[in-house]
């Protein structure tokens, strides 16, 4: 009886989690006139693909493929930047000994509690003076500077679990800090790096606020910005194409997660292990 109750509760929780996705898929296949009349229905009375046709045509004079390409560029640049820069910073804090390493690492952790809105205006002023507004540079360049302290902390904790005897053996073989990082620490830190890549990709792909601040031209819009174009405050809104594009925007996230989930599970399973 206890197992049956737990099973039913798990099914209820699963249904609660999947309900928004199922409703979104159903709404993308429902004609607009039926959607407004039956907002709570999960099963459309009539099925149409007009929403997906409108989503592929895009909005604001740009197609869905333009938004998809821009999102891919921004997300890929952010993933590469975070993985490379955060792993280098984490290697320095976890494996190297230098003056003020402790205070600098503590300062990096303090920045996690600093709201992004505090640095928004100074960053915008800097990029404006560099004439980088309305480009992808403000969205990618900070990732190349290890500004995401959370991922630095994640990798530091993982690298501290790697035996230091491996570094000593590499040093005996003639490896310096860079080669030790490249051939010893980096391969063993793959689970933490994949975890960083997955969360960076998802957060960047779904980010709306930063892209709203720095992007102004329609040809540079990403998918979150493109979705906003379907909502018009002065005339009718295109809900069908908006829901359809929302479904299409979830596909890359699902594929990325499925491709790297085994590394994510390995990273969670080995977190906290020493030696």
C-alpha cells in the first residue's frame, strides 16, 4: 500500500511538471479561435499546423531560422567562454599556490550574491563607449572572463578532489602548469565541464533580459526576442505562431541535454568524492 501511494504521488508530481509542456504543444496545434475559447483544454478539437507555418515565417521581417542562428551563436559562444575561462580560473585556485589566492577566491564567491542589476549600467556604459551595442559581443565577452563565479566554484570543488599525486607525477615527467592542466586535470574534470556547459547553454538560450538590453536590430534578435514580436500591444497578437515557436525553441535544449546527460549524471555521482 505504501509503495502504491508513493507511485501515485510520483505520477501526480510528473503530471504537474509536464502539464505546461503538454498544454503548450496542444496550444500550438489549436486554431486561434478555438484556443481563446478553450484555454484549459489539453486536447484540441481541431488540429492545424498554421501556427508552425507562421512560426517558420518569423516576425519583424526575419524568419525563424535567423532567430535560431543568432541564439545558436550566442549560446555556443557563452558555452565555450564559460568552459574555457572558468576551468582555467578553477585550476589556478584549486591546484596552484600563489599569494592572495584565498582572498581572491573568497571575493569571487562574494560576487555570486551580487545582483546582476547592480553591474548592468556600468557594463552598458563600457560597451556603449566601445561601440559594441547591438552586437553579440556584450553577451559573449563576459563569459570569456570567468565572470560566472558559480561555475568557478563548481569546478574548484571538483578539481580539489583529484589526487595531487597526479600533478607531482606530471611534474616529474617535465610538465609545467599548462601541460598539467591540459593533459591531467582537464580530462579528469570532464563531468564538471559538461555540467557547466549544460547549464550555461540552457540559461543563455532562455535569457531575455540581457538580450533585451544589448540587442536592438531585428536581424540580431534571438528566439526569446523573436517571440516578443508576436505580441502587439496596438493590434491583434499572433498566439498560434508564438506558441509554435516556443515549442520549436525547446527542441535544441532537449537535444543538448540528452546528448550530455550521462556526463551530467557522472558529475553529480562523483561530487564530493576524494582521492
